[in-house]
C-alpha cells in the first residue's frame, strides 16, 4: 500500500500537507474517532479522502448537499479514485455504475445524504458492503445550536453503533456549545480526538457598512471588482432575482440562485458558476456549501447573515486558493428586526431562541466593532489576535466617542420600565414622544422621559444596536423581545465604568421613510410568536394558516394583549368555537399561562356574558345556605348558570322556567338584580 505522501502527490497533486492536515490524516487513517474544526479552504475533504484510500473497505461520506457530493465525486474520479454517490439527482447510468463498483469491491468512497439513512434498505446495504469508516462533512448540521440544523444527521450515531466503525467529523464553524453537541450526538460515550485548527483566513479582507442605498452599495462594490467571480448573498428569494437583474443592467455577468428554482435550473447555475470566469451569482444561503470553486475573489452580503457562524462560513467561500479576497456585509435596523422575528417565530425551545439571539448579538458586535474586525471575529471563536491590517477598521479606524451618558440614559429607561419593553417604546420615552402607549403606562412621568432629545430616533436606534453589539442588553424571548440588561451593563449604569461608541454609525443614521409594518415595533415580537403558534397548529391540522386565525386577528391580539379569555373573546375573529379550540393556546403565548375555565363559561365569554356568569356563580355560592346561612344547602349547576347568563331573563316568570320554583325562591331576586346591573 502506498504511503500518505505518495498518495498526496500522485492522487491529489500536492507536494506537502497544509498546516494541520497531516496529524488529522494520521489519526483518521489509524481508525481513531475524530472531530476536526478547520477553516473553510483548509482542506477538510482531503482529511477523510486520503485515509479512505489507506484503509480497507468503503468509507461512507455523509454530506448535506447533492451539489457538494457530485463535485467531490467528479474530482475524485478524475484523479483515478473509485468514488460514487447515491442521490436523488443521479441518472440511471450513474446509479448503476455505483452499484457495479460496490458489487465488484472496488468502490472506496460512497457519498450519501443524511436523509437516505432513514431507509432500512440503506442500512442493510451498508452492513453488507464492508464499511470501514464514516466521514461526516459539515458536521455542524447535527447540532440544534448550529446554524444549519438537519434532523436526519441525528441518525448517524445509530449507524455508527450498527456498523461499529470509527467516525471522522469535519466542519468549518462550531463554537464550544456546538462542538459539545456534535460529540454527544455522533460519538455518544466515545470521546473523539479533537483538532481545533485556526479560524483565521488572513487572505480575506473584512468590511461592514450600514445600509445607505444598499443596491447602489452592492453595485459599486461589484463594479470595483469587475471581471472577478463573486457571490452576493440576499435574505429573500425575490431579492436575488431583482439584484441579479440590476447587476446585469449595469454590465456585469450575473445569475441568481435560490431554493425555489427547479433542480435542473439550480444544477445549471452551479455548473455555470464553476466553469465561467468572472460570473457573479446572487443567491440565498442555499448556495455555497456545494461549490468548491477556489478562485471566488469576493463575497458580499446584501442583508445581514443570521449568525456569526453563518457569516464566517459564507465569507469563507472566497479566496479558497489562498490568494487575496474581499468581503462586504451590509446591515441595518430592518435586517436586525427580520432576524429577530425569524428566531422568535421558530419552533425552537426558549433556551435555543435565547442562544440564537446571543449569536446574532455577537454578529452585531462584529458589525459595530470599534477596533480590528479580525481580532473581534477570532475572539468569538476562542482565539486571540492582534490588529490584522486587513480589514476596513484597520484601513480607516472608526471615529469613536465616550458614549457613557447616552448608554446610561438608555439603561435607566430599561430599568425604570421593569425590563418589559423593546427599543421602540424606550426611544419614545427617551425622546419625549407622548404616544398613546407611553401615556397608558404612565411613562411620561418617568424621570427619563425626554432626557434623550439631543439624539433623533434613528440615532437612538444606532445606540441601542451598539449596546446589543457590546452585549449590554439582550432581547428576552419569554417577554417577546423586551430588552433586558446583562451583568456587563450594571457597572455602566452605576457610574463605575465607561464605554466607547462609534460616532460614525450614529451620525450616519439618516431619517428615511419607515418601512410599513403590520404592527408597531413594540408589538412585532409578540406578533411573530403568535404567527409561529398559528403555523404550528395549521401544520398539525394540514390546513392553511388563515383557517386558524387571519392576520387581522393576530394583529389585534398583539396590540391589545388580552390577559384573560374574556379579553380574548373581545378580539375580532375570535368566536365561540375558536375561543374554545384555540383561546387558551394563544392566551398562553401572550401571558405565559392560562386560567382554568369551565367549557360553558368559555362559550359565554365569546358572547360577552362571561362576567355575568361569574357574578351568578358567586351569588349562588353566597346563598348556598340561604340568606341567613341556616337553610338546607341548594345550588345550581354550571349548565344552569350558563343558561341564565345566556338568556338574561328580566322577570321572575322567565327565570323560573330555567331554575324551577325552589331555586327561583332561593336565588331569583339576587339573580335578577345581577342581570339588571349587567344590562
């Protein structure tokens, strides 16, 4: 059998390993369980492909994208390695060639998507073909805390136990929490040898900019690099198409890519990008993991990524050949609001939503960094670094000022309102804007009301954004995004510490036409949570979301915030049946708990007669032993009380038809008085 250096040179065409590769290759070849965190472009695939050639039998590679598998299989076969993939994108001829190689015993690497592991037939086949190792690419997908969770990755642990073979897992991005979950999910009680290779990509220039005519900013960035291959990431499918057209109209060669395209169209776009020099692809994050193009010279984000891990992975697709590459990430308040709502509308448990908000805060900290961005980025991943000289803040240091006074004003507003409100309401207080909500809460009487009139609303938004970036405040998912202070904020609030802020991003905050939203900023997190619950219920029942409640009803819930089922019954669109079916569920989203209510009482609540029912129940309890408390016990059932509350009789005769003579004698006068008071 050839040694590793011979195979490295003859098969892969490299005279030497890249830094950190050789010891990983040795560990994997020796059959050890391995978890390797390596930067994009660091040569992860070679760390399992080369050992696969050194070991007997077949190495199964679990990979998340068909494009990624096809690309690697194509490259391996071109190098003379017997490799194949079983995917839904195969032609009949490709699948037949894989099976022939398996039967002949010549196949060395078999690529599968994690979803294929759900098939019993796949399990049986793998137990027959002599699998000697499992390699897991993009292993962060196994983690619910990672940015690209794929549930079928959880089947890999069971497969490892069934085959009793070593596992080698690789990813470019995993913080300590994600690494711990990968180990738990994939390796169970076995403890893999972990390799944490540096996250630094010194050839990539980092830059951020606040949005200010973002289309023009992207076009200018692309024009300055005309003729170079680049990727523009967008937050929505529609935006990829409109921005690709704008680039083409400006004389660039550009295409779009998103998950809503037909499979053939996506494959054609991937092939075109691979083969055509100087092409720009405008894409959602569905594009990238499957593209092994070494000479991508730039990556731009037209919208803020959803986490610092996602950002690092996406910019890592530039400059994989080691030559200089550039990045630009645009961000604004609307981006942050969108990312917050995506987290809050997800079905994840509260602790995961809180962690996701923390990851977004870390990205905001990078966007609003005062000093070297690379040092800030590497610090997040646990590495120390000095100023790099290769980021926009090293090129042109940020203009900073002592922002302690502004931050203390904001923290004081948060504290004096009980940490129950978002930035929109807090800014109204600081700027002295007596909105209906401010007056209703009595917040115009606070000492902080109007103390921040020296800054305009967009400037205060920039201050709050920087405070989140410094991790002084965080949105509380249990309070629908209300801002709460962290321990780091307390010394500043008490006057024991100071803080610097970026003046340039505050002075650059310009008043622009507000984006029209369904509700005001203060109520958006609750509306997001209500929509998430509606989606969950609709999916369970297999019906459109509006069948549960339409948008108008959810908007009214978010604005009125009913605290009881009686309040809920007053919301437009909540009738008797829907109050009975959904009322308690949606009330628990708003209040965190729900009262226990008799079904008859709930139906009356929908008609607005709930309070009368409560009063009648109270009276019949008071008169249980008569007026003087000495008579024989007598009561009314909940059904009878409900009939009285619903019919609301106005005279003793009508009441007796419901209660009967004995109960009318005991309760009649008191009941009729209560009915008259309620009318």
